[in-house]
C-alpha cells in the first residue's frame, strides 16, 4: 500500500495502490479538495474501482459453464493491491492480474489496468481490461467516486443541485430490499436539467439511470454554479449517498454493468450491461472528472 501523486501545475491527484483508488483531487495552488475523505462515520471509501462486478448478484452468486461462484458485491478489485506500472508527472498506471485466489471466484485470466491522467482541469480515469487467455472473458466495471458536497464551509448539502445534460426528466431504476433491481421506476422531473439534492432522494438507495439517458452530471453550488462535472459514455450511471445520514458528499458512478434484476436467472454472459473481451484483445473505457471552480 502506497500513495502516488501526479500534478500538472493546476490540479494534483493522489492515488492509493490499494484498489488503485483515487484518494484526492485538489487545486495545486490553493489546495482546495474535491474528493471525499473516507470518514467511516459515513462511508469509508473515496473512489473504489468496481471489477469484475458492478452491484450485487441474485442469491449472492453467478453461474458460468454450469458452475456457481460467489463473489462480493462490486467485485474484488477495490480491496486488492495493485502494482505500479508507470508514473510520469501527469499520468500514472496500475495493474492487477488474476491469481489463484481470484480464479476461485472469477475463473478467468485477466490484466486490469487503471490509469489516471491530468489534462488541464480534467482528470481522466482510464480502464483497460486485457485478455491474455484463449477464452472469452466476461465482466462488469465501473467507478464510484465520492465528491465533497458541500464544497464551501457554512453551506449545506441540501442547498446544492445536480445538473444533467438531459434537461426534462430522468427515469430511475429502483433497487429492491435485497439490493437487486426491481421493475419499479421513479421519474424525476427536472427544471432546466437541475435536481435539488434533497435528503429523501436516497431513501430507496441510489438513483440509477440506464440506457445511456445521461452522459454528464455536474454538482452545483447554492447559487447554481457548477464546481465539478463527471462526463462518461456508459449505459448506466448512479448517484448515491448513504440514506438518512446527511453525508457531506455525493457519489456519481459511471457503470458498465448493473446489479442483477430480482427475476434474473441467467448466466454470467447474460447479465445486463455486461461486457466481454476476446482472447488477446483489450477493452478500453473510462470517464472524466472536470473541475469547474
């Protein structure tokens, strides 16, 4: 476990080799911090990488080629020690490879590379999944970054807003009591793309938007000025904070995957929004975190 830092003179980012987890994103000159501090009173993580699973499994297991495997919610990469592959002033890469322990619950060979690159006022979070085997690899992957909200002292989270590139409404999948997706949907009407961050937003867990409904979500101060934007091209994005805690952060989570549906009875290959990478090939994805203020 070690912390690695990159900077471009405008932004500085710190990443932990455990989980290849982004721990800090701040302005280089002022030191203004945008990432949640992982206070366990609310939530003890900052920005875990979700792999090879996003969300939970029905009955806590999945099926592949006639066998059942149990795997933790959101996978195992967030608690794994990554190897530093390369580090330059503005870019750093980490690597996690399969081993005997991972193959007990995820029977594939893989090379998961997580990169961070600073470009002006943007941090690019980069995913690479390499398949060194002769068999297809099936997986899900996603981000779970938590951003300080409020960002200024003396303000309250419920005074802030979410801003979507979809201007009229968002249709959200409701997570049931078992942590699985249900048929229930909640439609949130937006005012010129804005949604107030009321505490009751998270009473039914995360706001989960599917089918590429949005590709950009910003956090706005009480005077409706954006201070941070997350951009992505992924089929699913979740907005989450722990219910009933009035936690001083908001997670904006771009996902290539989702938890199982309550009625799902398929195999790993059939999981909704799942991905695959062919033998000898590499899967590329990622998202951007843009500091606006």
